[in-house]
C-alpha cells in the first residue's frame, strides 16, 4: 500500500484519487471546496482540512489544480508540513515560464518538485488510460516513474528542461481545442447546406488526416512552401465555405481567411498553403 495525497479534487483530481484508492493505495485528499473531497470518502479516502494536513507523512504529493496562482498558493500552504524527502508531482496545466521559475526555485530550496501534466480525462483516469508527460530532474522522475505508470498507460519523460512538459501540454491542448472548433465550423457548413452533421465525419475516411497534418507541419518547419495546394486557391475555397455557412456563427474560418488575405497581399498567394505558418516557426 502506498501513501499518497491528491490536492485538488475536481473532475480530474477526484478521478485520480478514486482510482488510486481502488488500487489499494492509502489516499489523502484536500480540496478548497470540502464537499467535493468528501464525495470521495465512499472509496476509503481520507479528507484533510488543510493542504498541510494532507501532506504530513506523505512521500508523493499530487497537485491537480486550476492554474499557476493556485499552485503557488497551495505549495506555500503545504510546505511547512512537507517531509524533506517528499516529492511534489504537479499535474496542473500551467504557463511554461512560470513553471520553469517555480521548478528552479523549489528545487534550489531543497523541495523535490516535478511537472507532470496529463492528456487524460476523468473517465480515462479511473481506468488508468491516457498519457502523462514529465519534465524535470531525472532522479525525481525515476523515483516516481512506477507510480505514474499505475496512473496511465503511457508515461513520457521529455527531459530535464523544467517547462518542456508544460509547453507540450499547451501544444497538445491547442490541437484538441483547434480541432474541436474546426469540427464545429465543418458542421456549420454542412447544416447550412441541408446536410446532416452526423454524416460529415465520414469525409475523414477519404484521406489520411494525420498524414496531412504532419506533412504540412514538417514543410512549415523546413520552410518548404513549394505549391501543392496554392494559398490563393485555398483562400477561394475558404470564401466558398464562408458563403455556404452564411448566417452561422463560425469559430475558426473567419480568422483563417484574414490570415490568408494578409499573406496574399504580401505576394505569397502562389506558395503552398503551408506558408500560413511562415511566421509561426521562426524564432
């Protein structure tokens, strides 16, 4: 049996705590809204009144919090009771620069801290599915690797740079959010043209979406804008999309059209659509 703590028992933190308790770990939790923490008592979880109470005698302290200010506030509250050899495992999605500063400050002060954001939803957390990223001192990662492996089907150590997992988490979420917004626009086009939205995702069977993303993505990085799908032609197609979806609220395509117009005005209309990322990959 492992003694661990989860500070922050929202949807994800609560799911992690539940799963750990069901695995047989002794789990202590704290949450600012104590009712959310007490909902976990049915699984044998111990509810602490304060962050300091939650971490006394605990070797692995998991944070699943809202943002950087809350992380700082909770760490400050728990530090007086933190064992010298305890490890703070921060799963919070945070700002990279703030994460790097926090990691360097805490580790320099002798606090063992490592950032481990996740690509996991509550349902997946209960089943130990999904991916955990980890960035920070290798020795700290090695000490928690086995525990992380019990929480997810994939654990990816991305290196000692303390903010790298934070960067990758934001990039991954940008894919998730951007694709979700784009799907909404695709549905808007379809329904405006009297096509059932449920049928539109079948279009994905007609081409390799992952290959399209990685292919143009690599061309952006390489600065290879030799035309395969000219920007000016892509802009024409976006015009048709906007015209077809007229009257629908769109999330992504109007901004895409605006950026395309800027590049075409700069004389880049004959280059490949990948040129839309020409400034994104420059240092």
